[in-house]
C-alpha cells in the first residue's frame, strides 16, 4: 500500500532560529531528518539564508517550520505542546534533559496522578513538550 501524504502537519513559526531548532530536534529522535529546506535569497523579503520554509521529520512524523521576517506580539505557548511517548526511562530522561537545557521546566520528571513517569518543558526556542513513559499515562489536561 502506498504511503499517503500527511494531511495535517504541525507548523512552527520561528523568528530567525528555525534551522537551529530543526537541527536540534532531528538530533534527538531516531528516524528524523530534514526533508526539504528553502532559504531567503539576497532579494529577501527575509534575512538572507534564513528559512522560508522547511519540512522535517521527527520519529517519522513530519513538521513544517519557517523563519517569519515579521515580528509578532505572540510566540509559542504551552497551551499547544508536542506529546512524546518514550519507550524507556533512559529515553525519557535523555529527551527531558536535552529539551530543558536553556529552556523552562514546567513539570519536573516525576510521578503524577495521571502518569507514573512524566515531565513537561518549554525548550530553548519556546516550544512546549510533554514527555511520558509509554503506557504510563495520557498527559496533562489541566
């Protein structure tokens, strides 16, 4: 059976750090790659070399990102987060440490009523991640 294109894709808008973010994310997960990247040229409208649009995969799941050349009064919010089911405690701890580095810990790794092993962070780019040990819970619904 032929693989169908992904109909709905998470879209991340950065302001100048898109390539840094996608390189960081693809280094963390197996089956990850930069699929396609288009950069601004000397004629703009964004800064030359920054990302017009990029497609990348994390654990086989595709994402799209851009570097917005327009400054916005908003950024990422934990109201929308990427939920990761980790296969092992070692994977959970590795991802948590990497994503929390220069980021913000929202819920430290621990046992919560909804999960025996869970953590929640905003990474250095402001993207929110919920990390759960596979089969241990369903995430925060507060």
